C-alpha cells in the first residue's frame, strides 16, 4: 500500500479510536495534511477556528505566514507534511491540557512513524516540549537536535518559533526567516551523514 493510502487509513482509524475530550466541543477532527513522502514534517500545537471549520491544519493566518516562510527557502506546502500534537480545537483556542495531549499522542506517533521523515520541525514551544520538556524555545529555536527516542524513528529535530507568535512581531519574524534557512541546512547535513 502506498504511504498516502496508509496514512488515510491511519487517520480514519483514529477518528473513531481517539479518546480526546476535545472531541465533544470541536466541529471535526483536523488530521495532518500534505505529502506522505515528505522529508520534513512540521508539528504545530492544535487547530484554531479556521482549521476546525475546514478540517485542515494551518489554513488560517498562521498557515498563510507559514507558506511565505516556506517560499523563502523555495519549498511549498505540497513538499511537506504538517500536523498538530492535538487533533481537535481546544475551546476558545486555549492551550491543550496534558490529558488532551496524551490522548492524541499515539495518533501523532503513528503518523510520524509512517511518514518517517528525515527531519521533524516543531512549530512553537508546545510541540517542542512534547518531545523535549526541559528546553526553552527562546534558547532552542533554530538549533538542530539529534536524539534517538524509543517511540519515534526520526532522530533529527529543529524547534522554531510558532508562526502565529511571529505574525505581528517584526523581530521574531526576522528570526523565523533566519531559522527557516536552517531547515535546508539540516537536510543537507542529514543527507551527508
Ligand atoms: N496553529 C497551530 O498550531 N495549528 C494549526 O493547525 C493552526 C494554527
């Protein structure tokens, strides 16, 4: 079975199996989206209002900004896969709770292991802290981390600021643009290893 087909089946399975409490208030699940053969997977926090209505991640303002950042390194959304740690919108866009993250975690790990990208890019501290609880995004952003986890096949990680945080902050926008260049550098480095 092709990866795209396997991913579709995986998501359909989790639509019924996921026990996240946010299911009760969200309009619909927002599964990951994009290229199942991607070398890079981006992991955001949780769907917002637009994503909840459309059923696709990063379709709102943060998504448009992300597309701009991708363009700056000559990548497009069709080259990557993008998902969230939590697959349902938290009410009023509050931060997801630990129990909600835990309920969605096996879904995230399965999709990451099916795609098995060379690099996982964290968008913001929430997704980074899911894997590296000890790190601060202000120190870790733009720095490649190599670590072998038992539950994840990918061993290269790059934390970035969340595009929503940089949207209206000129300084952070520049930092994010600079950090995006590290994606291409990291891929080159991984390819020569
Ligand atoms: N922010 C996220 O973290 N995820 C989305 O899907 C949209 C906005």
